[in-house]
C-alpha cells in the first residue's frame, strides 16, 4: 500500500476565509475606548501597587546608592556604587552561590515531589480533588514561623524523628542546623506553591490529547514526555519561580532550622539592615535579589506565557 | 470474502459505567476494506463502541478481535487501529509536520524517514505548504485533514472516525464526504465511521449499524435499512415513514385498530402486534372512488388536513380516523391538487409496505 502513487481526482485547495476589513477610523476609536475603560477599572489597583510596591522598591534602590555614615546611619548624599562593589567580596559571593544552590535544590525537590502528586490530584474525581486541595492548604492555617519552630522540635536531638530512626536502628538523626534541614524546611514551606500551579496546568490539559497520543502508538512514558509534560510546562515554570524566588531570599527557615550557621542571602540582608547597620549594602543586595527575581519572571512570561 | 478474517469482530460486548449500560451485548462484524457506519441518536453508545475498538476503553464483558487477534485489554498503542477524534485532538504545541509524523516517530521510525512519509501524507490530504504551521493557525477543515493524515500515516488496518465532519459547515462537509470515501477506496482500509447524520451514513457507507440505548438494532446496507427495517425504531429513524399499528390476521391480511382489513403478506403469526411502515413517497392520493382495482386491498380513506407545496413535490397530511399519514407526491405526478378538507383516498403498491413486529 503506497500512499505516494495514488491518483486522486483534483479538488480545490482549501481556502482560508478572508477576515473582513475593519474601517481604520472605527478600529482606532474602538481601541481608544477600550483603553480608557481599562484604565478606569485598573485605577484602584494601580494606586495600590504604586503606593505599596513601586515606592518602597524605589526607596530601596535609592538607598543602595547612598552613603553609610560613621554612626551607622545613612546619608542620602554622596551617591556611589560602594554597596554593589561590596557584593563582590568573596564571602558575599559564596553566600549568594550557597543561597542559589539551596534554592535550586529546593526547587528541584519540590518539582519532583509535586509533579506526581499534582498529576494524581488532577486525575481524581472532583470531590477527592477538593478534599486533597484542602489538605495541601492546611499548613497555611498556622503561622510560617510557628511551623518552622515545629520542625525544629521534630528534628531536635531528642525529637520524634531522631527517636524513630534510633528505634529503627538507624542511629540518631542529627540534621538540625545543617543545610539539609534548611532545604527540608524550604521544601516543606514552599511545596504548595509548586503543587497548585502544576495542578492547575495539568487539570486544564485536554485529556483527549493523551488518548490521541496513545492511539497513535505512543507508550505511557512517551506520551508523558511528548505530550503531557510539554503541555504542563507553564505550570512547571510558574511553580518553579514561585518556589525558587522565596527560597533564594529566605530568611526565617535558614535562621531557625539552619541555626544561622551558614548565612544565606536573606540572613545576610537582614543582618546588614539590623546588625551591621550598613543600609546601602543591604539595599544593594536586595536590589540584586529583586533583579534576579524579575529576570526569572520574565523568563516565565517569555517561555510559559507563549507556549499555550 | 466469505472466509476472510474479519477486520473487527465484536462478540457479546457490554460496557458498563457504574450504573449506565453504555453498550449492551453487541455483536458486530466489520469486514476488511469496508466502509462501515454507526448511526444512532445521541448517547446510544456509538463513541463507546469505537473507543473499545481503539482500546481507549475496555469492555466490561465480551470478546473483541481485530484481524483475529483478541484485543480485549490490549492498550491502544498495541493495536493496528488509529482514530480521528471528533474534536481532532491535534497536539497544540507541535507543527502540522510533527503532528503527522508523531505516530511514526513513536514507533521508532527514524526522523528523516518519518518526516518524509509525513510530508507525503500531508500532500495527499492537500495541505502542502502548511507543514510548518501550528494547529491553531489552521481552519476547521484543515485541522480535520491534519487529523486524518496523522492517523493514516501509520497505515492502520482499521481507521476509526468519530463524527469527523461534525464541526464542518455543510459545503465543506459534503466535499469531505466525497473525499473520505475516495480515500477509503484507494487505501482499501476499513473505515468505521460514527455519525448521527443518517444522510451521511446512507450515502457513504457499504453497511450501516443502527444503535439505540446501547443496543445494536440492525446492520445492513442503506437499502436494507430503508426498505426492510427490522424494527419500528429503525423504520422511523432512517428516513421518514408512517407507522400504522395493526394486528396480523392471517398470512396475507392485517387488521387495523378500527377493524379495517388490509392486504399485507406477513411472516408473523396470527395475533402478532405489528406496525406497517409506509414511506410517504410510496403513497398515492386521489379522489374517493378512483382507487385502481388492484390497489383496492391496500387503500384507506381520509381527509386532507394540510397541503404544502415543496417545489419538487406536494406534501399532504391525510387524517384517517385515528392516524395522520404523510404523503409525498412528486410534482410531475400530481396533475390534480387537493385542498385541505378534500375527501380523498390513499393507496399504495402492495410491495411498498413493510411490517415490523419489534
Ligand atoms: N466515561 C463515562 N462515564 C460514565 N458514563 C459514560 C462515559 N462515557 C459514556 N457514558 C455514557 O454512556 C452512554 C453512551 O455514550 P456514548 O458517548 O457512547 O454515546 P454516543 O452514541 O457517542 O453519543 P453522541 O452521539 O452524543 O456522541 C451515555 O449514556 C453516556 O452518558
Ligand atoms: Mg459520541
């Protein structure tokens, strides 16, 4: 059966219907109207964002170029880039790399743990889904700080985890105040931020595409690689950013579960403002952190925003 | 063909979704190279039957063979069957070429060859020059062709089509009907074609299966179904018909509800409740007393209750005591027109009625 050698009756090629031309003046007037209406509706949120987001952001950026005076205060004069230059010190560089590394590990672990769970969730009946989504949310009902302390108790020297591993003959668990504990805490804290966008992306995926793929001869794994995963990519990227960004600048978890032994970016920034009283330096670090986050978000809009 | 192995053989297949019996004890044989249509009202189980052949759904019980091989619970990727889905289900993140070459790439054909064969198939469905587009840059008819090419490129032994033309407008639909039919003839592949458009089924198919409420009612050629329906449902569902309830009196006579006797040879036993199916175009109408003697035993008297002019024919509604008959007279034969209220007689050739017992 050769498809190439077939003689077929000629048929008119399919034609695209031409879209009707809109009159240019009307078009322009309509656009203006839309824009004006849009602006009006957006006014409250613009005001809110300007007041509570743009202004503080600007203040931070301004301070990053200011001068630190001898009394630990900050003079808004003598503009310089000393704050940024100090970020080049080796120990700051190490700490940024460490934060980056821990944030990446946290993100990857969250992704690996959350994906199968989100997939499972998205394939359940609505009743089961809602129940399980509530379980995912439960941790949010209590304070983040409290939850971190709870982990400190759990992981502590004579804590339940240690007792359990000892009873199981695996010896004491001594991960509290290590980077592993920090990663554990971060994963625990930010996992829902990974689960929710993944769930949303997988849930709204067109399942007939999976069936089509199987029907065309793909195995389950091939279907996942070629169809389900690419289609859930917007969720993967959104979740990764939502986990990566707060992990990178985390303060509470490294402080409580890491014991502040290895300072991370968040710890360092807080220290600059509160202890070292070097506001320009803290502000510079914050600005860099925000730039990284902004970059990550742009990546999201460029890749994830366009694939679907 | 008699002893050739069937393309699809369904034996006693039932599919239950919890309490719903979607497909109820169906037996069906589809021959190799056949254009087979499945017809029935919404929810009758057409899609479910198709999905079981594809392996997207497994039967609750029964046996399903494709070219002799039992495939009951074989996953869809292991069956020599491909599907054109109703909503096309094209992969939105892939180009037309990647969509069409998908099946080949998944089954391990190397990339160059897969692309080449996909390219040929794209040409065959007349989409040359659109290989690099994404599905959302295509019109409905073009997407339909991609779906077709994507399935056919794998050279399936059976192609399943679930209302593939449902989303197209009438003109494109008719164009695609012709095209699908000639494609099927050229490739010699069995097509199993689900539709709820009876005209589509009648014009395209070698054989048609009529389903209702999960049950397979009748399988046959268009003519079988139209002229020799096996049940009231099929008689009524395929084309238009008048169903007149009656009881069998003897092997040549039936008795209507008003006691009138009509000549109608019947294989059914005396006393069987039957319905006589009379197609509107087989009935003739004339003034009372003008019934030809040969049709005397197959005639009724009534009153015209409505008359409409349809250009090529006249359609009369004739009310006869307890029933209304629809009569369709070709314009060329209706020298005499009847106005509502006219007292008339209707008669038919004794070979044009058909009795159904179910
Ligand atoms: N996954 C499912 N779960 C529960 N019930 C189902 C499922 N799929 C189909 N059904 C039921 O099975 C019956 C047959 O459905 P099916 O889709 O086969 O009908 P269909 O003949 O294709 O109808 P349509 O012409 O509307 O497409 C329906 O009553 C439907 O509600
Ligand atoms: Mg259907």
